[in-house]
């Protein structure tokens, strides 16, 4: 066994939904004892830092039922079965904002909550934005409002709790660091 590896002894699928599934694994720990792990399985997601020619970030405000409130976030969404992350990022940008980009660049991929979930988010930067004439519509259960923010305004939104999700805070911090390194 590799250092710290937990070998799966058995796995029990408790729930399989449209977006996630929940399983409980019995594992053999590195010390030979047994333990249980509750794991959320997720198909993965994309998130897009969409930057206008004026240097503003295009964000969306939407209601998040799990939080029981609206949040301001960068455009994002889950990967569809068999969909490549780049294609998903292009689709989500169009569906949520009505924009397409001349350049979509992958920055990094990161796990959102590795203690209990396998969700991997692929973060992209989109530049050369243009409003599409007939953009793809949002999902029918998705309601969003567009907001354009400077990096400084986005930082203030973080401090005020209007931006409270990790992927968006990560995106804002990335742009702040990039800006600081350019000066």
C-alpha cells in the first residue's frame, strides 16, 4: 500500500441523482484498521473568468437554494457526459452570459471539497468577448442576472459576502495576483 492510501473494501451506493451520487465506502486504513468514508461523486465542472476589453469580469447573480440566498459568481456549470472541459466552458459562457470568446485558455483544475467529494473544476479565462446574436438559452430552471465588476469591486463583494463561493474567490485572487505581478 502507498503511504496514506486507503484501500476500498466495499462500496454502497446510497443515492444516485441528476447531478450527484452518494456512496459509503468501507476502507482499510494505512495502519490496518477499518473506517468508513461518505463520498459525493460529481461529473466535474467548469468555471470561466470572462474578461471584457475594459478589464471587467462578467459575473452572474443567481439564487442558490443550498445557501438560501443569491450569490454573485463567475459563469460555471457541470460537465455533460462525454463533454470536453473546453467545450463545456464555451457552452456555459454562452448559456449564462450570451457571450462567446475569441480565446478561451485553461488555467488550472482544482478539487472543491476533497474531504468528501470528487468534484474537479476546470478554470478557464475567456478574452476577446463578443455578444452572440442568438445565444443558447440558460437551463430552464436557471435564472441569472449579469453583472460586470472590476477586480477591486469583486474584492469588495467578497468582503461583503456577496461573493462567497470558492471558485469565484479563487478567480478574483488569481486576477489580483496577476495584476500585482505585472506592476
